[in-house]
């Protein structure tokens, strides 16, 4: 017998390995043992080592092996990745079906009943995979739906994602959810705890955190998987129904949930949603609802998309989950203005698929009103993505004779040890050490750098903490004195990342006055009031000189808050900070037209849902810069409703009242027409 030609043998091994990998990971039905698999893999590795020209990107030996990246590239999806509107009850689900029927009827389509597909709504992160000529070319996160981040290096390490597909069309974009199973999540956290590393909050966070790592070795060590649920752009194939597309995915090696059903009527849909709710507890991955989609692609096309939400699909969300556990203790966090916020330390407990150890208790009056005592059995609520909260003691807990005393806020600040005070009328006990308390410094800086405020990219919670610990900063003014050299001394900073952060800090100097007012941390000044104050007074000097009565003339500010703002603006430390920031070049004067002037004067907008690119603050800012007004509720006086993802009832109301609806491009076009394409 002659020795096999290396190229042929390599191709054969790749095919066998792909087959066995699929049996093992996707079908969960292996036909060979792990040892045999490894032997095949070793043989292929040996051939490729000897003949590097035979190495192909879709070789199973190439799942891990890439070099760490120094950043994630942005990539545009070939077809936008949509999101989903929510239904929170059976009524809302039925209302969705009725809306679709009406919509089609208005288009003259008689479709009293259509077919549906009901799928679990997996709680992970959405991913899009591009296969060209059958080879995985690129995989990206959803991002804003149009542009995501290229995370191919990490996706390649996921064994349920095929590196190549057989009988492939020239192009197919495959969509699905990457997630971590509950047992894998538990094991990972256990390992991390043993190594003294921080643990992940829930499987979703750990999957998302892993996918965005720069070094693929990390992803390879963390067990991720993917369920596929859809197809984006294609060339050379098309489907007339969603169910058919899922079938195609399954046949081409992708993992599609076997319990996904095609359903013939609204009644079956409702029944299936309730059935998934029952199944939920027994699954080894987290689902937070059921996605119902219209099956016929032609009907999908006719129904179309509002903002980012297709009319032809909906997410039916499970009701929130509660459980009972023991309250081990109450601890206190210091807020931006010294408020002490209580939180519960719990006996770890599973709720809705995640382990909960901490929960919010809101404020001390809430604790007193609910009569929660340390040692009690308490009811814990976890709803969707929100922070778990303690609702009340369990009914039997309050009957016990030996309950501990009513918990009181600490007499000394847990961060700096200063004796605490309870201002009259406040629901919070406070640390009065403004400026000197590290807890407050941390919160203030974190807020200053945050997205809605100065939006300093790369200056998140961890970095702020690091800068404070290294004693490089104490307040916002210090940020502008940082140098790249100082940063490179710190762990986790290289030259590039240091330069990048300094540049981001420098860029923040362009932040408009209204946002600077919000960012510097004046109690009572939120994002909206910051903007109103900037418009009303035009400059910091005018604002500082204003009497409380004058401050109270500002829209949205009452006499009590006006007094509070006025008093803070008289504090020497605040004036010093303002002078410092002003000397550094931050904006303390308003730009743009005063109210009632500008191309969009007297035009009223309401924003609803999430816009693809602009944050709500950015959109507001641009409208205001053109002289327009943004209000929160839709009425006949509203000129435009700007609708993004998950727009909800405001959009419905706009449609009912006949108010004009814009999407983000529509808004940008309008602003451009008004000479305001770019923020000033
Ligand atoms: S379809 C119609 N199907 O839910 C196009 N999404 O709330 C929208 N998700 O971004 C996606 N399971 O991350 C679809 N079976 C499923 C899903 C699913 C989970 C996620 C996905 C999406 C989000 C929208």
C-alpha cells in the first residue's frame, strides 16, 4: 500500500473531525470516544506542521491559536440585526396577533390565520456569522443592529459553530444566540472563586464578557455554545418560510433547538408559550421568554419593521421569579452625594436560573416599612435583567419571637469613618464628608466619566477605582492633569491604551455646557435639568450669581431643588472645582440658540425606544441645539415622535393621533435640513 498523499489525508481527517465534532457537540450523540477523536486531531496537526501550506482556516486544529488582538474591529452587518418588541401577558400576545391581522387587512391581504413558529428566547447574546462559499469568514456581536464588533477569533473556539458547511451557497449570514449553560456557568464561577477571581453575575454576563475578550485562549477555556434561530443576508438560496430556514440550518450542521415548533393558530401559540414556561426550570440554559414569529417569509415582508422591531415577531416574556432565602446581613454603599444605600447580603439562592447573593433594599425607610430584619427568611424578586430586590420578609418569618432588632444605618460612614448625619426630609442617612470620602469620590468620578455625562471612553468603574487607589486623582479636575506616562505605570495599561485614554479625556472637553453641569455632580441636577439650566442661564457665572428664586424659574425645577442647587453652587469646594475645570478648557458657556430661536423653534419631539446609533441624550441634545423641544408624552401638540427599538405605547399613541413618526435616519435628515447634522 502506498502512503496517502498528505493533502488528501488532511482533507479526509478534516471531514471526519467535522463529522464527529458535530455528532458530539451539536447532536449530543457521539459515535467515537474522546481518545479516538484526539488521535485523529493529532494526526491532522502533525500533517499540518509538516506541510504548513495545507493549513486551511476551517481546519479543526485552528479553533484556538490566533494571537490576542489589541482591539475589536467594528463591522457592518450585511443585513441589520433586528430586535423584538415584548409582550408581558397573554392579552399583550393576543393584541399583537390582532395588530398583525389589522395591518394585513389594511394592505388588502385576507389572512385570518397564519402559521407561527415558537422558539425559546435564550438569554445570551446575539451573534451573526458570515459564511462565504461555505467557510466561516467572520462573526460579530449585534452592536447597534447595523454595526457590531468582530469577535471571529472567539467564535471560532466554540465547538457548536461549524467552521465550514457542506453544500453551501455563495453566501449565508447565520444568526443565533451564544450562551453559557447553567452547569458550565456554575463550574466556571466555582473555579474563579477558588482562584480568588471575581465571579460573574449570571450566565449572560459571563458569555458576553467572554465573547468580547481580546485573547481567544480565554474563550477557548470557557465553555460557550450557540443556538441558531435565523438567517440574514443570503446569495444563492432563499426560503419561503422561517421553519424551512431552521430546517436548512439543522441540516447544515448548526444547532437548532429540537423543541421549536410550527404552530397553526393563535390558540396553539398561547398554549405553547405556557408550555415553555413550564419547561423553563428543567432546561440547562437560561431562557427568559418565548419568541413567536410569523412563519411565511412573504407575510413577514408585508408586515415590515417599526424602528428595529419587526411587526412579524414578538418576545413573550416570562413573569418575574421570586424565591425565599435568608438575609445574612445588611451592608451600606455610599452614593455620589454621600447617601447611604442599604443592600442585602443573602444566603446564595437560585432564582430564574442565576445565583443571587446580593439584592437591593432601596433605602432605610423602605427597610423599616417592610420590617426586614437580619436573620429573616426573605422573599427575593428577580425580574429580567434588573437588579434583584428584597420584597419583604416571608410570612412565617415575622412571627418568630427571636427576631433581631430593627436594622439601623451605620453611625460611621463605611467608606471614610466620618460620623453620619440624617438630614431632615431625606430618606437617606448621609456621610457629610463631601470631597474627602473615597466612596463619594469614586461615585462622582464614575458618574463624571459615564456615557450620559462626559462620555469618556475607556474610563469605566474599574479604571476609576484604579486611578483613585494609585492616588493619581481625587476629583474630576485631576483627570485632565493625568499623563500617559503616569498611566503606563499602572497594571493593565500599555502605551497604546494609555494614550487612548488620555485622548478620550481630552476629547471630553468638547462636551456641551448642559452636560458638564450634569457631570460635575450637583445634587438635584440631572441630565434634563442640566440642559434646562444651561439654556436658561447661558453661563456658569450667571447661574452662580442667580438667586434661588431665579433658579426656580427653570423648567422642571421647583423651589426646594432650586435652593439645594443654589446652596451647592456657593460651596467653596464646588467653586474651586468649577474654576479648575474651566481653566482646563471645559465648556461653562452655552452654545446654540436660546429657547424660542433656531430652525426647529416651536417644534416638539417625543423620543421612544432605543435608537440604533444615537443615545437618547445625544438625540435630545441635537434637537435642542436646533432650537427644538423634547417632551416625554405624546399629545396632539407633538410634532414628531422619533421611534427606535421597542418603542411601546408612545408609538401606538402617535399612530392613533396621526402624529408624524420618524426613525433615526429621518431625524438626522430633518436636523440636517435645519443645518444641524453635527452636534455643536
Ligand atoms: S429573533 C426578529 N429569536 O432576543 C429578529 N431572538 O430581544 C430578532 N433572542 O437580539 C431576533 N432568542 O439576542 C430571536 N429565538 C430567538 C431568540 C432571540 C434570544 C435574543 C436576541 C435578540 C433579542 C431581541
